[in-house]
C-alpha cells in the first residue's frame, strides 16, 4: 500500500484495488480445513475494482469461502468510525472481518452486509457493530474491536449459501461520523 493508507476526500483507504498501488496479498481460506470443497479468490481488475468470486459447496460438511490479507504493519484506526465501500453483489450476504493479529487462529471481528445486485451500493460498517467470532461462532466475552491495532482484513461468504458467488467492490475506505 502506498504510504500505509491512501487518503482522498478526507477518507483513508484501508484496502485498495487500484492496480497502480501496492496491493495486499490475499490468501484463500475455505472450508477445505474441515473437509469441504468450496473455493474463493479475490482478484483485481484493470478498472481498479476487486472481485471476490468462487463457489460454496455443501459437500463433506462445507459451506463457506473466505480470503484474508495481512496489513503491511498494524494500523491505528481509532480516529475513524468504520469502513465504507461501494459494492455490487449477487443477492448473497457477505462479511468483512478485522483482526488485531495476523494469526489466523485469533478472534475475527465480523460485520455482515448485502450489496444491491443492479447498481452500486454504498455500504457503511461502523466499527462498533463488528462482532467477535471464532470459527463462525460469536464469542460472548470477546470484547470490542481494538481499532488502535488493525492487523489483518478478510472477506467471507458463509451461512451455507451454496452456489457460485460474485462480489464486486471499490476501495474500502475508513470514515468518520
């Protein structure tokens, strides 16, 4: 990422899909860890949008696909209210995940959203609404997200939403109320 985070219009880009900028390296983390056969990937287009796509299969106890990227270094987002992005979806519900660690086994704070299918939707996800989870289950005593130390980001399609999926996104920007 250029200078850790890009800034424009008073907002900072946490994730950029512009091919001119240094991009995060996204790793696929699907239900194969438990015997499933779902797959997912995040790719960048020439137009500067990200495409999260793949297929969720319910065979062998499967039912989710995800991608994860570690930030170049932990970022302090405490002066921001949340994440905003423009997205166009396929009717499925997605989740953005944030971690205070790069360890895949750490708690992930998730926020769900469903983007419009025909036009771009402006999605605003306040940090205060991110829910602590572990392996898809809510962690009752997880405490709130520590926005002073964002270390990794992820994107999920879960909830046994079988079939192909496709989510098109523009940069994830941090916003202030």
